[in-house]
């Protein structure tokens, strides 16, 4: 099925909290007659981390730090996550991809994903939204 937009929740954010913006936005656009779908990639990262909270916390930290000391295992998990997100987006064609940028902690993964999606040849328009879009980092 082709969608008008897919909404994506991205790590890092705590796994014990439900991030409600993407499903709320999905409901809004569907009520206006558009086709939409949501994906929570934080949950997928948790699963890649063997549902281990300590491993999830450590790997999530690499998405925030500018120069993390990363093990090969953690690097592999992040590569699997990026590949999974790109393949999921490719498998669900849409006119728009909405990335929820909850805070500045999400900047690193958003930039990396945009680059990888461009390299994969996706021509969907990317829309960024959320409080983190307006934050600044040094």
C-alpha cells in the first residue's frame, strides 16, 4: 500500500514512555482523508538490544554523543537499526516521511537517516517536526 505520509518516532527516548506525537498526527491526517502509517523505531532498537535495558541505554547513548567510545557490538546494532529504518521506509512507499525530533538528542540520528535515505535513492519528501527542531546545539 502507498501512503501519503509515514510518521517515525526515533530513538533515543526512554523505552518505558509512550511517545504519542506520531499516532496523534496519524489520526489527524487520516481524519482529513490521507493515508498514514506510524513506526516506533525506539522499540525496534530495544529489540535489537535483546530487550536488555542496560544494553539499550548504552547503545542509545551513542546516538547522542559526538565522539562515543563504541564497541564493535554496539556499532553493529546501530548499523542494523539504520538498515532496518531505511528498508522499512522503502517497503512502505509514501509521499512524505515525518521524523519526530523530540529533542536535540534526536539530531544525530535524523541527520544520519537523511543521508542514508538519500544514498538509497528515496525521493520522498522529509518533514521534521517536534520541539527538537528548534533547539540549538554547540
